[in-house]
C-alpha cells in the first residue's frame, strides 16, 4: 500500500492488475484525487501508465522499489 502522499512524478508499482497494467508494472503518480488527512486503503490516486490516466486505490500501488508482503 502506498504510504503518505508522495509528489507527482513518483514511480509507483501496481500490486494488482489495473486496466492494461499487470501486477508489477510501473507507472508515474499524477496526483491524489482529494486531500487526504488520514491514510485509508480506499483513497484514490491518478496514475499515468503507458500514456493513459488510470485511477487506482492506495492499497493497489506502492512506491517503485519498495517491497510488500502479500500473505
């Protein structure tokens, strides 16, 4: 899950399949859809993937290079 609200342009890796992107693909964070005061797994972000803007939930992405457990 994405922690905090990193700046636009941050590379993010998909943890699940999102449209054309599969798990492990990397896109670039565009922006959060709202200002979130408390992090929630359902917070939504806009991500550029292959020139297409996709909306994903916080739980579906992580900063590229970070590891997560999928237990």
